[in-house]
């Protein structure tokens, strides 16, 4: 693996995820009453539970306002969830300042144009295979796994491995 990529991943102290198209496959489901639901990949959840044990904060910044996002974040222990935003850069800057995290120590994973400014500002920019070309060009890493099918877990594993904290049975027992 590229040593520059590993150096970027080794510096990460905050992972910021988009939701739709990253934690989900991008499809949005509505029931007959208009209630939105989402399908999220369990392996992504395991990766997100491991990061805090390695001292890495997690945040979700999304345009979605679906209650399912809040419920899943709560279940995973994601403490920083910013919803209903199209311009993600301003809340990201506020969050970095609040947490005392420099942009270079931030990883961001996104899949579409609203995520581009965040990826451009982050020390480690990650996107998914179905992202527009502009995101792929801005990214330091394009996951092999599609959004909603383990892309976030792949990013978590990259960060943990680069930091010498590759997931093992001991980490899983404490998760």
C-alpha cells in the first residue's frame, strides 16, 4: 500500500462519514405512510465501534433528516451527528474546533458533490467506487467495496492498520 496514504491514515483522529451512498447503498425507502427507512451494513457498524477504542472520534454529517440515522448512530455510539445540511464544510469546521482536531487529522468519506469540499479539506479523503469522477480525483483512497456494502469498514480497517491497531479478537471482545 502507498506509504503516503498510510501516513495520512496514521494521522487520523476523526472520521467523518456521509450517510446516503456511504453507510447505505444510496437508495432511500419510504413506507406507505411516507416514513423513510435505510439499510445499513452491519460490518460498517463493527468498524465504527472499533475506532473509538483506538482513540478516534466519529461524526456523521448528512443531508438526511431521517430518524433512522439518529437511531443507528445511537446504537453505534456515534456522538456527533449533524443532519439536514447540504453545505457540510461549516459544521465540519465547527466540529473540528470543538474537538481540537486539525484538518490534517481528519478523514472524510463521501460519495457525491456535497461531500467534495469536505474531502478537499481533510487530511485523508475517501470515496466509493460509484462516486462522480470529481470525488475520485479529489480522494486519496477509493474503496474497493461499494457504499452500503462495507466501504466504511474498509476505511476503518485502513486507518486502524496504518496506526498499528489492526482489528483483532481482543478489540472485538471490548466492542
